[in-house]
């Protein structure tokens, strides 16, 4: 199914920085992105149902034509969002926005649609809607 992002999708991997684990936010072109999105949705399923799905196929493909078009126009699909700006707890979260195609187990696709794609969904990140317009293969 084809989707468009209504809010930035954020995905991170923990990395050691200054002696502590810190989230390293992945960009749209990071080779680890697809695997991390898959792991994330499988973890959500397991948290919700208490077991792994019988069919764990799930893959996301970002619209490369859209990304190329944005880059040609000098625009970025990456966004840096500040949470609790100006407070002691201020945090910066990096996400990206672009159309994508999700393939695999319909239950997992529905879960991504209903709960959000990627991380920090409770803060409004990763919300997607079904798209009926262009998408490259």
C-alpha cells in the first residue's frame, strides 16, 4: 500500500556518546532504516498481542523520485523538531517526511497505520495516511 506522512517519522539506534547511550537518529538514506522500521513494528505487535506475528513480513520503501525532486529543488525531507523548547528537558528529535510504500503482512501494515510508523508516536511522530497518487516502483 502507498502512504504519505502526516508528521515526521523518526527512527533511531542507540550509540555510546560521552559515556552514555544516546539515540542516533537515522536519515532517509541510512541503510539501517528499513530494518529498524521492521523491528519497530514487530516490537509493537509483540507488545500488543504478547507474541510475534505468524507472518512477520514487513518492508517500507521510501519514494526515491519524491526525494530526488525535493533535493533538486534544494529542499530537505529531514526535520529537526524541538520538544519542550526552552526548558531544562529540551530535546531535539530528527525525523523525515516523504511518501512511501509498505508491503507485507496486512496486520502489520494496519498496525503501522493505526499506531504510527517508527518511534515517538505518542508525541505525534510517524502518522501516515493512505495515498492514492503517484509512487515509483
